[in-house]
C-alpha cells in the first residue's frame, strides 16, 4: 500500500524507491513514542478540542416497528440505539429528537445536550410504535429547521426507518432531494444525512440516494446490530 514499515529493522524496498519520488534514507529524525501521560491528556481533551455538532435524531415509530426480528422488538432495540448515541455526545453538543408515524412530533428541538440528557433519555424510553410512515416530509422539515439554527457546529440528521414512506406531500426520495441537497459556495458545510435501513422492508435505494446527496452514509440495521450502527455514526463527529 505504500506505507513505510513500522518496524525500522525491515528494509525499505519497492514501491518505496526514488523512481516513485521516495527518499529511502529518510526520515533522519525519529520522534519518540509519546508517554502514557501525554496520550491520556490528548484523549481526555478531545471532547473539548473537537468541533461541536448539532444532530437531529429522527425515529420511525410506525406500527411495523412493533414487529420482532430474532426475538427482539424493532422499536425497543432502536430505542436502545438512540440511548447509546446520546451517551456518546458531549454536554456542549446539540441534540434533538423527532419521531414520526402518521405525523411528526418533535420531542426535543436541537439544543445543548448537557442540561437535558436525562430528560431526553426518558423521552426515548417512552416512545411507542403506531401509525403510518411519513418519512420524506419529516426529513425535509428537520433539515430546514437545522438550516435555520444559528450555530457554526457540524450539522447532521440521523434517520432510522423500517419501511416505505406512505403518507405526505413527497411521494419519493427523488422529490425530497431538492430540499436537502447542499448547494452554493458553502455546500461543503451543508447538513449531512445518515440513514439507517432498519430491516428487510426498508427502502434501501431511496435511503442511499438521500445519504449520498448530502455527503452522509446509508447503513443497514437490525435489532441485533443497531447499537453498533449508532456507535459507528457517532464516530463521524
């Protein structure tokens, strides 16, 4: 792959040679491995030094989320995933929670997580599944709300759904894309959408279109792996 060996006793050979612009005699100076005290300080200060985020979590709570896969209820496992994600963000990060079925309900707008962490966990625990799937309109509304939020944090939406959108003004992912795709000179700072296709009935192609259009990523989730999926998404922040 073109990396130098980490073991300095291993001789450097092709492709690390002068014909490819590499000076095999370098480096002349080697930096020592940091002490455990320095490494601990770096890791402990990461939450303070990293750029903060504003994230809106969107959860499909339609009736099909009551179904069980592999002995686990989809809604209960998804709630555990949301709780896992909440625990991974810092107090100064912004976090919000929206649930949707036949209609969308903002249980908590995006605001600093620290003062409301426990209250948000209680709201997550109280979610019940019922109704239809108002997916695309809900995403459009929450992207618009995040765009209006006056902060310089990284902004993202994380949406989990287990089915096809079957209610609302937007009938397809293609009709949603103009509302969410970043444009203009600040497109690189646009809102990224991370989508989770939860189970076999989810619209994987549509969710992938949504994620790709915003620079996010689409994931496949099950009740068995959903906590790990939310953990993987948290690593982007």
